[in-house]
């Protein structure tokens, strides 16, 4: 099944405005019931771990999903506020039947979402999500939507601290290099990382200072975090000489971005380059291959080629990067946005905390600054324009859009790229253009955006 056939699940679970369908009190409870019914088909006594970010709505959504799960005789354990990859780790390491995360990642606080991991720690395949989705709609049409719940259901907060500690301990034990000399400024985005990052970095002996660690339910991602890497970059620059690098997470900390000691932002493409060359030098980069996405810069591909490393491209979305990694045997992959997947250990999804530790280990092992390590990455000018659309009509069905894209590609003639796609979570068309000339890049992107607005604009 393709993502186009699903109505609720996007590229990263179910997402929407909290309090509106599909994230109402009733529908979130039914989502829990549908997941519970699905688990009952393969587990005699299903156990589920649930975690959440710091949004105002996360606790009541977690409570309702828990109610739905318990109504089908699932045993539910809450990890409270925890990162998305933390739930994936707990699902596989503690042998839960599934892991559920209540988060809308980098979206505003008014949004929320539900992500589901299977017991092996991987996100559900599209076909499995579709099957659950069909049951949700069947339940919505039934006469008794809520069901009856006789068992007492504990609130999702504060959760079981030993679950969070198990995740922190696993991350800390993965570090094999002395990081105690590193001085870092960390932006937790007022999100899930506030629950684990300070304790983790202390356990690793890292000299860390923090921003964005005062969540109030409404300030997650607000002018902070990976959505605004300039915040930590500016703070590092203002205190020049006090920090070796800056680290910034998104709301659920499944991705991380960085800045060097001079306040220059280091994105996911640069992280992939550094990690790939480090793993290649140590002889552990399987097949000398990594997986990036259609959005990764041409400059990354060129730099990797010079190092003897092949780069494959997957569709945008870390689940699709992972699918390509599993298919090809690659053990490193990720996205420009900072979702990085390391498959040389036990990780099954992008993990911002793990990525941060890996970057610091590379710096410590080589004795080089982040600026020196990433300095030879020459990026092509790249622009991304978002256009709100009425509906996600396939672009191949709209001649004027296809003609404009084709004209742009002819003008680039191999010296740049055009990628036009729909967002997996919002009613947006995304236009990405790379070109050697910034003026040409902006002109071509504007032409394509105008064509989309004229044909499909909201």
C-alpha cells in the first residue's frame, strides 16, 4: 500500500490539531482500541509502552490512548516525558508488543500526533498502518465508540522513572571515548529532550550548559530547537571561546543539528559526511554506502564520492531512509533536517541524543574542531518554498506544473536539481531547487511555486 491510500497516517504517524479530528477525545481513545485489537491478534497478553513530549495536549491524548488500549486488555506502561527514540528503544529492549509516542515533533504546540513502533523498535510499515486505520474508521461508525473500561487506568504522567533511566543508561554506555574536555551549549527546544539530555550529558562527563529546558506546554519549538538552529548558534557566537560546539534538538529529539565554535550552523548533510568518513576510516562503513534523501545537497554527494563513498537517495521521511538501509545493508543514513540513523548498534530510528554523542566522539577521537571536520563540504545554493494547497493532486496530472518543472530541469542541464513533492504531514507542496547560481535557483523555484499556486493553491 502507498502513503496516498492512507487518510490518517502520514510519513510520521497520525498528526493534526489537538482537539480536532483525528485528535479528539473520542478518536484518540478509538485509535488506542484499534491498536489494542491489532496487538491482540499476535500477542496473548500484549504489553505497550507509551511516552510523550511536553505539549499541553500530550498528557490527555496519552491518557485517552491508554484507555483505549486497556479496554482491549492490553497492559500499558508509561515512560512519561521521553524522546521518540527512547520509546523505540524501550519497545525492543523491554520486549513490549508496541511503543506509542504522543508528539508532533517540530510542529507548533497546538498540533500533536501519535506515532507507533512495533515490538522490534521499527515504525510500522505503510500496509500495517493502513490496516489499523481501517479499523479506526470501522470503530468510528460503530454504535458504542467509547466501549466500557472496568480497570482503573493510571495517568500517563509522571510515568515510570526506571524506563527513562534505562534509555539514558543505554546511551551513556554506547560512548567509548573520553568526552570530558568538551564544552557544549545544548538547546532542548522546551521539548522531550529536557527529560533526558541533562542527565545523559552529566553521565558522560561533558561540560554542558542548556537552553530551552523550561517547558510550559506552549513553548515547545518556539524560537528554539532544531527548527531554529540560529538560536543556539547565536548564543555560542555571543560567548565566543566558551563552547566547542552547540547542539539543538527538535520537540521529540529524534533529530539534532549543530553549530561550530564560531556559530556556523552544521546541518544533517554535514553530519552524514562526518559520520560516513569517520566510519569509513575505521573500516566499519558497510559497503562504503550511505542513504540520504532526495533533499540532500549535491555537495554532499560530491564530497562523499571523493572519499570513495556511495550515496543512495530515498524518499523524504526517516522511515523510508531506514527501509532503503535495510534493503541495501547500509548502516548509516539520514536527512538534511538532522534525522540520522546509525545501524552499527541497536538503534532502529533517528535519535538526536545518539547523534550528538557520535558527533562529539568524532571530535574527541580526531582532535579536530567541528569547523575543521566540516570545512570542505561545499554546498550548492538551495532554496525550499512551501505552497499551501487545496488538495494533493499528483503533479503528473497537472500539465502546467509538469511543463514548468521540465523547463527548469532543461535550464539547469545537470548543474542543479529540482525536487517537487507534497508534505507527508501537512497540506503543503514543497519545491526544492539547487543551482550553482543563486539568482537562477530563486527564479526557477519561484516559477514552479507560481505554477502550483495557480493550479492548486489554497
